[in-house]
C-alpha cells in the first residue's frame, strides 16, 4: 500500500516518540513495555485524531469544501482537533455536540474542549442522547448546502476509510522505529472505541457508519477512494440484512476488483474481536471469493450432490401406517398437521416429540397456546402412560422416570411465552436452539396463534411471509419442522369437529401453507358423537406422491395417549370418496 497515492496535509508532529516505560516494566516484573506517544501529534494539544485529519482535511480541500462538519460528545477531542485544522486551513467549521451525560455543570458544557472549539472559530449546536448523530449531521449539512455552502462531513472520531489511513501510516512509522531500536515486538495493545483508529498494514479496514441499511450509500460516497485499491473485500454481517447489503453493494465495483468474505462462527467482525479471535477475520480474508450471485450454480459443481442418494427417512412417526404412506420423517422437510379444534393435534404432537427423543433425536417443542408446565407434563404423559397433564399426582418413582425419559434427557427444549409472539423473535429463538443445542426437529403448535398479535388485517399476506421464512429456515439449517395449522370454517352445518372431511383448500389463511409444505397430514374426528377415534389422512406427499387414508388413532382417557387403533385403512374396504388431495 502506497500512502503517497492519497491526498494528505502534513500538519501533525510526526513521528511521535516511542518511549520505554522503565518503572512500569519493572513493576510488572519482566515484560518490556514501550509506549507510542500519540498524545504528541501537536496542533491543538495533540491526540490520535490528528493523524486521521491529515487525510480527511486533504480530501475536503480536494473536493473544494469551504465548510467542514463533524460530530461528537460534548468534550470531544476529535471535534477540537477538527476545529483547529479548519482554522489552520482557513475553512469554516460547524460541530454537532451530543449531550450523552445530561450534566448541567457549567465547566463541562462551556469550558475545556468546548471553549477551544469556539476559540478556533467553530460554530456548534447540541443534540440530545440516543440519536443517529451521523444522520443528524447529514441533515444539518444539507441545510448549509441549501445556502450555497460546499460542506464536507466527517463522521464521529474521523472513523471512516479515509481516516483509517492515518493509522495505516502509524503502523509504518512504528515498524521503522522498532527497526531503528532493534526491538522485537511481541504484542501491540491499544484502546478501541469506534474501531476507526484501527488499521492493519496492507489491510485498511473500515466499518459502515450506520449499518447494513446504509451500506450502499456510504460506499457510493467513498467510491473514488475505494477504487484506488487493487482489491475491495466486502465482509458484512452474516445475517439476512448483511447479505442483502452484499447484493446491493457488489455492483458498485468492477467484477475483477471486488471480493466477498464470510466470517464463520460470528455475526460480524466486532463479535470476533470481542471474543479475542482475530484469526477468524484473517482467515475470512484469506478465503475471500469472487462474487457470484447466490442463486447461480455451475452445473460442474454438482457431481457430489447429485451422486448422493436421496435418503428415505431420518426418523419414524409413532404411527406405523403413516410411516408407510409418507416414508417417515426427514430433515430438510416441513410437515403441516391440520384438523378442527379438539381433534387431537396437540396430543399427536406430544406423541411425535417423545417418539423422536426415544430415537435419539433432539427436539424443540414450542406450544404457543399452553404453558411450559402443561407442555412438559403432556410429554411426560406419553412416557408414563398416565394423563399427567390432567393430574400429576402419581407414584413418585413413576413420575421421576417419566421426567428422566423425556424432559430430563437433555434432548428436549421448550419455549416459555404463552400466546402471540413476533415471528422474527420466534425464529431467532429457534435459530439459537439449532445452532447452540443442536436441535434437529422443531414442533410448532400452532401457526394461527403465532399471528394473532399481528396489527395488520391482511392475515393471508402475513401467513405468506411467515411460511416463506420458516421454509427458508428449514432449508438453510436442514432441520425437520412439524407445523400445526388450523382449518377455516367450512360452509354448512357440519364442521370439522363433527366429522367433516379435511382438505388442503380449507387451510386457514393462505394456500402458501399447502404450497410450501412437503407433507400435509389431516386429522378427522366426530367429537359430537363422543367418538374417541381420529382418522389420519395424508393430503400432500412431495416425497413419494402417496396420499390417502393413513391410519386410525384412538384416544385413551385412562392414559391420555393418542395411539394407533387396530383398524388398518390400507387393508380395509372403507370408502375413501370425499377426500380432496
């Protein structure tokens, strides 16, 4: 990297001294400690911001600015040095000071750096705490521009790509001083706030001032500067917003100049640094790749994928006939169960959850319309063969064994929070369970209550959005998801609770439930007749195409279980007319 390519005004007192701290080294018992005296950069009492301003103010001059603006806390050192630079160069300076403390003390608000700001000829205005100060500054700058001023804005602390050049230069300076003194440096320690001071030799690194949502605008503003580098590496947050920002920004640069880096294991670089894992950032850089739209796949890369057999099943249902029809349960699939109210959907979900645990699988059972206590007892009911969710007063040994076989296995996770919940918040919780606790199956009971707190009246649109997010999440994480969905009330006197046939067209809210589900299973039961039997019917089966009657289940009041009935519809001659597939 050749800093001579970039405009610079040489006003700092450089190089700053490199001094050995003899007494501190002695006090600490051995490590030889040196300090780089960047308090000695000069101009107006010095400080690290002076280095940055050499490049920032040169860029302002190059753009023909007659007014520079910046922002910071009330006693900002950066604001003071910016005012001093502007005075030295004969430019106007306007500062936005953020009141972060609420202090009414006169010395704090009018002396110190504030007094020096005004002595250097700057004007200032205050802002309250908690605002987006860079956005406030840009709004104020637009007001000056409307008056005919050519304004150059500097983010707080001078923390942008141009400002970082000052500390790229500091790295060069430190290397030269170490060579002159025959020093072998084992560690470099420095304070960090905005990270705008940080730079790595040959790796100028900067952050987007206002997050992913403003990434494209920020890069456009610095485009001339960025195009001066041989390579531009975009390493945004690994979440949805960050990856969208990559798609938005990559087209700003020549295809042979821009690269994409993915930070494995961390949301962003800040999280990696806080964890002390700077190697992860370096590795991400070394593994950078040319940009290819995510949706584009080179067929030549698919041999291993297409030569891998499609697996038949990862787990079984507790219902043998349903296994025969659907081929069992598979990760990477979304299965929707639907039925009328009171027909046994939640009971069946409990049976499935415990059956998965018995197979060594890890399950998250999220029941949004009951407490975690009741859900836990519902799962223990299956293991105890006693209706513990109705009455948990049973033999202590049996109770303990039921707990140990279900909740106590370490493979069952519940979510506390009765009633409606923000879908994105719920998805974040599920993501945590999958990533942290290696959950393989998620049972979500049920979709309707998930949306019940939604302010919009367009239920169909909301279901479309939520189903798309759930489907994408299943695809991304390769988990299996069992989703419970209600049916809309059919016309006529006979409801689903009265034995009416179930069809996919009756799924409540949106056809996206049917379209995005790999398998749809319905339950039918005539509650009005006191019938304890439910009929299973497979309405959709993307795996093998088989649909139709899929077994009878019987509810046992003595055990609280929903178990396979002796009746087998595959060998029966019972009429199947009336089903819609």
